[in-house]
C-alpha cells in the first residue's frame, strides 16, 4: 500500500488530520524496517494519544494537560527515521495547532525542506512557505536567541534560509518581502553573505525581474559601506 500525501495547514481540523496521520503510519510501518517492533508499537501508541486528545479537546487551541511537549518530542525523532516527511509535518502541526512548543525542531525543519524541494507549483510553494512560517513562530522563543553562530547547521538558520529560498522560487513579491524581513531579523550576521549568494544566482537568465530587484536591493542594503568608511 502506497501512502498518500497529507496536505496540512495549521488551521485544519485536528481530528481528521490525526486519523489520517495514524492511518499513514500504519501503512508505512507495515513495510518499513526503520523501527524495531517495540519502537513501532510505542510510536503508534503516542500517535493514538494525539488522535484521542484531538477528539477530546477539539482540533485546535491549548490543552489543559501536562507532558504534551514531551509527547511531541518523543515522536519527532522516530517519525523522521521512518523517512516520511509528511508524517513529521503532521506531528509538528499537531503541536502548532495546540500551541505546544516543539522542543525537537530539526526533523520538522528537514521535512519542510523536503516538502519545498518537491513543490512544483506556486500553490505548493505557498503551502510550504506558510508551514515554515508557522514553525518559525512556534520555535522563536527557544531558538530566536540562538547563540550557536559558528554552527551553519543550526535549525534556526536553516529554517529561515529555506523560507527565503522557497519564497524566491515562488516569485511572489509579497512572500519574498516577508521572507527577507524574517531572515534579516533572525540572522543579522548572515544577511550579506546570503544575499550575495542569492544575487549571483539571480543574475542567471530566466529569473523574474521582480525577484532579481528584491535580491539586489537587500544585497545593496547590507553590503554598502557608510559614507566616509575606509576599506
């Protein structure tokens, strides 16, 4: 049985999505050897709890329970090991819909990168973009003060770089402006290098003029030297 894609949005009804997530897991677990039987059984129980919580407390809004952060954290790694980006995204969005901080964001960041890379239409890119924005909002408190400036693989950096790249691929000016504003605020130490690399690519034939102009403007903004500055 081949699992079908799950098309998710943070505001979607939680009960239906949870049922779909569990059904997708069952289809994958039957043919995947990524998890031991005990690990698969434990993960399925956790996903069933997510579904039951949606049934009990509705599909969105805070939950009057303790331990939900740990529950979400416990499923992210095993879901990522299954190699299915949509399941990871589904679990992340469950947390987002219930205003639960995602304390293990790396699998979700990687899964959304996979979703963006697979997008072939503007609507698919817009969907990936909106999910990245939702994840950034969720993890901002934890990662916004990221001090690992020397680590290029930190989740906060990758998420905002991917947000900007997804926006560029969409060629939608409003999305590009929003993504660039977010990157400028989140990664002040990397603005010049990011726009320098982006500008080199934007000079290639076929790039929309509006995209090139926006990249050029940001590049000039963050690389121009103040008057009187000695090089």
